[in-house]
């Protein structure tokens, strides 16, 4: 599903369609896309505190906008899959991570 959606987003970038929200984002550029990613991230956080159905909805919005960002930056989805693959099965020790209040 994610690959199909990503491919559709890239196709819209390469072959714009009149009235497409995806093309609106590309036309407005990186700053608009980043603003939407930030807004959607905040909405996911709020939804997580409220309602599971709302969390699913807002997460879908965030994933969509992240895919638009990747397409804008010409980063193939396969690069993300490779990075996740490198991390699979590795033990991440909490002592190796900064405390949240140190970020």
C-alpha cells in the first residue's frame, strides 16, 4: 500500500493533475510540505491522547505528507526500507540514547 501511494505521489509530481492536493503541495514547495508534516505530527500526538480512531486517521495523514516530502526530496521509498532493514533485529540500548529532556 505505501509503495503504491508513494508511486502515485511521484507520478503526480512528474505529471501534474489540475486541482490535485498533491500538486498543490508540490507547487507551494518544500516549506509548505514541511509545515504540513509538522502540523500532522502535532495532530498525531494530540490524537494519541484522545481516541484510537482519530489516531489512525491522523497517522494516515502524517504518512501521506511524509511520502510527499520524500518525493519532493527525490528520496525513493526503497532508501527508507533499506535503512529500516539495517536496524531490524538490532538491540537499541536505552543507555546509548539521550534522555528526552536533553534533546
